[in-house]
C-alpha cells in the first residue's frame, strides 16, 4: 500500500495561485472556500527583505486530531495514509475544523458537511497526480509515495533537509517543506 | 513582518469562528444541570439536614435539570450543520472522541435525571399527574430515591466535568488544551448549581447551607481560573499567547479583557455578600434584605459562570500555533 | 506525427517514473476520453485568458466544461495552466456575459440598449459603415483590437480600403521594445514568447519585469527552474516584487533612471573589458562609438542618479559578466514607462549583445527555423488604401501594429482627415489607453461605434451596436504559429457550442463582409463549419496533420525547426541593414535620434506627491478577468502600496481606505492602503485593471481603483509613439 506525501519546494513557488484555482475547479469547492492557500511572508525592513512563499493544505497527519475528535467516524484514515471524510457520516459538528492546527477545513455551506483536501483521491485512483501538483507552474509541489524508496518524494527527503509545519503540535504531518528561502548569491 | 494569505476560509482566518454562542450556551446549561443534579442530591443526602426527609429540597430542582440540559442540547443541535443527521452520533461509538462519549453519556444521564426527578416528586404534585404510566413509574422509583440521589451526585459531577473535557482535548487550541479546564468547568457548574438552589429553595436552612457551600465553590473556581492562567503563562509560547486577549485592553481584545474584569468583580463580590449573609444574625425567616443579598450574589455567580463559558469558547478559537499566535 | 524531442523526453520520463503516480500519459485527447468512458470528452485547444496562448485541454462532461488542464505537448504550457487558465470556465459560464446583439436605444453612454437579431444588428453596422465610407472615404473607419478577434475585422477594414487599424499591444505595451530590438538585432526578442533561455541561465537580469506576478506560463516555469538551480537573479525594481524576492541582488532603483543604470553597466562592461570580444568582433558594428558614448556614465554618477549603492551596481554587473554568455538581460514586455523607452530597450539590447547572449545557452535562443507557406484561402488581394493611414502618427519607427492614440487624436481633431467610425474588438479602451478623457471625447465625436466583445465593459457600453462574441472555449480561431525554441502549430477549437446568441468573431467578420458586399473576402462556404474547413485547408497548406492537431495533441511540431544556439553550421542571421548587431544605429541617427542611447532625466514628483507605478496580479489579465468568479474571489480589489515610513508620516494605517488624486486633480475610487517595506518612499504602486465603472459587471464594478483613470498624463516616445505612463504623480487623500 502506498503512503502518500507531498513535498513543497518553497523556493520554486512564485505565488501564482494556479494550485488554488485548479483545486477549486477539480473539486468543485464552493465560492469563498479553499482547500489550499498560499502565504507570502515578508520580513525585514527596506531594502533588506526576505520572503517565504508557503503553500498550505491538509497535512494528512499520521496522528490527526480531526480523526480522533470525530464523533461519527466521518473523518478517517485510509490505508494509503491519507485522511479522508466520509460525507455520508458527517453531522457537521465542526469539531474537526476546530481541532485542526492547520486551519484547513471548512463547511460545505450547501450540504453542511466538513470538507478539505483529499489529495485528489479520485485522481489518484485514475493514476493522476493531485490537480494542484499537476498544474504547479513553478514545480514547487511534488507528490508521491513515501513507501517507495525510488519515488521523487522519497529521494528528495533523503537528500534535502526538510521540515513540517507546527511540528510542536505533534500531529505527524505529511506535507514536507524544503528550501524555505531561495538560494542567494 | 508582512503576511498575506491568498485562499483562506472565512471561518478559520483571520480569526477562527467555528463555534459561537450556541455552543457557549450549551456548555453553560450543561454545566448548570450537572450542578443541579449534584447539589440537589447532596442536599438530600447530607447528614443532619432539617426539614421533611422525603424532599430533596424543593421538587422543582430535579425537574429543572433535564429541562435545562435539553435546552442546552437544543442549542448544540442548532449548531449542527446537518441537523437531520444527528442520529449518526448513535450509529457508532468512537472511544477516542470526547464528542462520541458526550453523546452516549447523555443517554445514561437522562434516565437517571428523570427517575430521580420522579422519585423526588412530593405526593401532592404526583396527585396532579394525569398520565398513569408516569404516575406508576414515579411510585415505583420513590423508594429508591436515596440510591438515585447518590448516582446523581456522581453523574452530575461527570456531566459538569465533561463540558470541559471536550474543549480540553483540542491540541490545536492552546487556551483550551489544559487538563485544568474540566476542573474549572466543574467548579463553575457546581457553583452555578448551588446558586440556583439558593434562589429556588424556600427553606432558610437550605439557602444558608448552599450559601456556605458556594463560598467554597467560588473560591475553588477562582483558584482554578488563576491556576489555568498561571499554567498557560508558564507554558509554551502558544499557550502564553492564548491567554493574552484577557490581559490586553486594545480594541480587538477588549471583550475578553472586560470579561476577566467582570468575573474578577462579580465572583469576589458574591463571596463577600455570602460571607456577610452566613455570618449575620438570623431570625427564623430570612429578612427581605437578606433574601435580596442572597439572590443578588447567586445571580452574580450565574452571570460569572456564563461569562466564563462565553469568554473561553470565543478566546479559545483565537488561540493556535504558528500565525494564529500573531 | 511530429512530437518534439523535448516533449518526447518529458513524456518518457513521465511514464517511466513512479508506476502508480505517473500521470496517465496524454497520448491523445481522443484516446484519453475513450479510456475514461462515459460522457467524457477531452478537447485540445488554446487558452485566451491572456495572450501567451497556452495549449489547454478541456474536459467536457455531458456537454459542460468541467476542468481545464495544460496541454503537455504545447511548449507554452507544458502540461500546466496558471490560475487564469484554470479559471477559463468562469469566463465561459459568467452570467454577466454579453448574450445577444444590442442596439443603442437612447443617448450614448446611458447604457440603454434594445435586443436585436444578428441580421438586424449586422445590417445596421454594414449600412452605417457603407454610409460613412461613401461620405468620408473608407479610411474614416478605424479599428482597435486585442487578441484573436482582431484578425477577422482587420480583414473587413482592409477589404473596405482602410488601413487605420491599431492595437494597444504596440504603443501601450511591447511595441517599443520590439522596435528597439529590431533596430539592434534585426529581430524582435520573441513573437510567441520572449526567446529567453532562462531554463539554462546562470544569471538573469530583470528590469521592471515581474515574473511571478506577470504569469506567462512557460516563462515562469523556466524562471522557477532557474531559481531552483541557483541561478542568480538581479532584479531592478523600485518595488520588492515576487521576482525580487527570489533574487540575489535587488536593486530598488529610483523610478525613471533605469537607462542610467544600463549605461553605467555598459560602461563597466567595456572599460573593465568584460564583454565577449570575439562575439563583438564577429557579430556587431559600432562598438567604438558605443565605448565613446558611454564613457561619461561612470558608476559614481549612476549611483547618484539611481540612488543605488555604487558597490551594488558594480558587483551586480560583474556577477553578470562572470557567467556570460550564459546569462540574459530580459528584454521585458510592457515598455511604455517614461516616454524615452526605445532608448532604454536599446540599452538592454546592447548590453545583451556585448555579453554575447544572442544565440547562446542560457541567453537568448535563436528563432526557430521554419517556413510557413502563405495562406489566404484564395481571397483576392486587398484594395490599396484610399488614403495613407494615420496610425503611425509622427513617429518614424512606429510599427505595423499601429499607434492607438494617434487614431484617437485624429478622431478628435479630424486631421489630416476625419475618422467617423470605430470598430473595437476585444479591448477595453477606457482601461488600456492613457487619458480616459480623450478616449471619451473621441468616442463622443464618432458617428458610429461598434464593439465586439465578451463582456459589457465600460468601453463596450459606449457603443452604438454591441456584437457579442463567444468565448475561446466556444469557438475556432486561426491555426496559431507557435514560435518557441521550436516552431509548431496549435489549434483553438470549441469545447462546447456557443452559449446564448453569441457567435465566433470569424463568423461575425465574415457575415459583415457579406453585408458590405465584399463576399469575396468572406469565409468560403456557409454555416458554422466553414471556418473549420478553412483551417483544414490551412493545415494542408502548412503540411500539418489536421486530425492529429484537432483530435489528439492540439499542437504539432515543425520537424527540425529547433536550432537554438550558435554553432559553426548554425550562424545567426541579423535582419539589420548591416546584417550585424547594430550597437550604433545609423537608422536612428538618420531620423535625428541618438544612435547610441543617452541618458535623459525624467521629471520627479513634487513634494508630498508620489509617482504612480502599476503592475500585475498573477490571477488577472489587465481588466479582462476581474469579473471572473474564481479570480475575482482571489483578488477582488487592488491595494495601493505605500512605504511604511511614508504611511506613518501621513498617519495612514495599513488597510485603511484612501483616495488618490493626481496632478490634474483627478480622483480615483477608494482604495485600500498596503503599508509596506516593499516599496521605495517616492512612489506608490497598484495593480492595473481594477476599479471598473461598468454596472453590468456584477462582481468587478467599482471594485478597487482604476490606475488608468489616474494616468491622465502621458509622454510619447518620439521614436515609436509608445505612451510613457509612469509619469503621473498622486497625493493621498485620507478621507475615503
């Protein structure tokens, strides 16, 4: 069974938002809701500034608070390590939204269920990459199987120093960030 | 630092507002009904109590407890995004989910509350019941009042404490994520329960007893509150940041600042009033002024308890790790 | 079947990679649809959310476009689409679209229209045009356009005998640059795209080029690749842009002084003998003249002029030279800044020449070698122009795309002859031309104004007749010649039938020809298949497999066309008079201009005013996409960037709404302040295209502020007629 993960090369992110719109279209995300977002964090004072570009999405945590808090089992782990939502089981209590340290969930206003990034599960089944990865103009998003030592993500994580977001919360996230800042001089 | 985020969900950014007043009301009423269960049962069970032994205090209290809980749950239900899917809570049991526990505990607590209320009904009230089945049940459980009362002490505590357990399990919300939070809600629930006892009870001795008891409960509540802030203050950056809204009078956080000020005035004032009451000279009946003091302090306690729930529900959603802290 | 080698390798890598996760190889749109079964259809086509013309593949389920993806074969998209490309469906299903022909029913500008049939509307247009042509001559009819619809109406005007056709893409954008590079190298720096080999560059210099914010797909892919490889970016920009945030050197230059920096750099390159001697010797003329002309432009002087530290100026150019010739000074795109812009572009071209980047790996690749047979489908030649067109104004080097404001001036003053009718297709002139007052005055003086567009923009809503075009997802357009490293041909074809009563521009143009009695210029054959049949004939003339193009790959390569770098048997051809790179331009000298760029200072803002500069958002194309649902959601209104210290001095908070007032007393819509460290203290910046004054654009109307409204002053570049638009000064009014 694969164990899916995403590596985000922050130095390659040019903040173009292609991922954000691709995700919205692919998954019919309702107006004003998002499954992924892009942060631009600028530090320093003129003229010595640095920028971190960081795209964020569901971390598909190994130790996912949303899964343990869910009273009905709607939020659950799949065998491929991803965290998914069984919409039929969701009562819309919003505990998962509150419990997520990454603030990546929202309520589908029309149907009332909680929703979030699914790593484009339906595309994975067709052998495609998630929509955001497929269209990432900067090539910043890299997707693959951690259990396959030859996958691109495994290779990168062996070779390059990486971090996860809010590690201190202890959720065991599966989105890995590399090259926080672009190389300089 | 300049942060810009493109593509955020309004319910989580810039400020999380997933749960609102409906949840706060539930937490308050849930705690209060737990308090009523425990307090009325304690009154019945305590040794050396004067007055008619078949009465737990006044019969309205045990009846109020399930009604208040139902109102609370009604508000919680109102908060559900898929109200018709509520039954799904009972299609499964998730041992790791405090919400699942909560749903099932309610199923245990309701019968206990209702049987206790029926058992405690005085004869003249029972006589007015038209429904034969209810009357029969009430008659059947009446001899078991003592056992039911003991169970109500325990489950009242559980119910009160549960309302805090749910929030305390949210690792993502540092303000809530403390094992002391259930204790705070327990103290507050019991204290508000006692306050209602004071207001409703007619018997002077009962009123005085709960006034005395409430002094200790409020002391305990304030102590736990202080400990919670102190614990957060000495914990990691996220926890420390989480309590800052309460100590910052700027525009954005003024409601939280105000809530702490209000609690800091109301609850100690209630203690003082109660202290004056229990140390004062008493005639056979409570004087009008005495009654006024007692009820005022009890109302202070209720307001304080509600403020604690509202302030914590909202402020907890401001807290978080990473850029939530900023 | 012609796959390019590049694509083939990518495709091979894709399928050989992870067995599970390699994207299903996109061999053929038809095969893919068959594999997925059901009512799924994949239609390869070309995007028109901007003008980079990426290859896109539309996924159509039950007759609805549900997803757009990048075409992996197309070199401009390489399997990816940007946010706008992804949001194309939003344009297609936008409720605010023009839905049927409309005829003005009341005074112009009041926005009262009545519905009309196509026949009625086209008959009216033809009658009016004929009447005006008879009374004033055909040259009294002018056209302005942007994007694909232009071709079809150019045909109409030329057939009538008018050559008064102009595109804002010249004088308001890249025309200036193209002329400068043609003067220097005899070629534009690119047609489909800038021919910059960023993928392989070691150093990339960007002057006011906002990659990342200016989202030209493949170019940004290469930029990210370069950044990732550790290429050094030298970014010259008064604003800390996305590109600046990726750079090793950010040079926050004083606006208007770029030429000073470039001339000092040229001086350093020459005086420190860092240029490519062999290359300069072999391929250029006029080196000594340049050497002499730039001698006065010392780094000390430039430091003073540009307000950059001298050390930074020198270090940056030395770094650039260290890796030459595998470096590039990006030619840029939008060039109409200060009214002396040809010379700035010349300086960029000269610097590239001295470093020997033209035809070198990591520099500028050579144009692909491909000849396309001329094809006009047997239409007769156009009649001679009745009178010389006015589209070149008084600008000796104005290009064939024409100078829009020259047309506007003639319309207003009637000199040398009257212009009485405008056809405007696919461009919102109120937002693309400087000084809206003049645009409005010109429109008010017209006898007849017809607009062909998708949306009821402020310009469209001034027209006498409005003809609704269908979107790019509902129509065919000509086969596109794509010139990247290789040459290729791409197709645009409908993913779905046109919605409402909209029609493709080719049909509108063709029907108009018929109504004008110019049937011989119309598309051959009747019915909606006529154009597709013409495309088949065109493909045949070009030797391209139309089935392959339309059903399978959407793009085909012209074999053996990719010859990007100079080798012994692949020598560059320079289309200049001397057939060499003309560092010193005798052509310019002949018209009385500086043959080597010289520095002329620009006017600086008065006290308490800021220079207004503008740029782009990665999710919007000018003013065209603001109303598109998903893009509007992401960027609803623009902000004015103001240096934090200045904001503090003025007592303005971040996020506060203000109003800007320019030197002519013109005030814009209210706009939010972004108080930031990311901009110099002497200028303010906003994203172009917002602040629509078009009530029928339900989302975009009055959202943000319109920079073009504040650009009431412009300085024309005397060489090309480009309109310098960064010459406006604004003050900030706190009460919004």
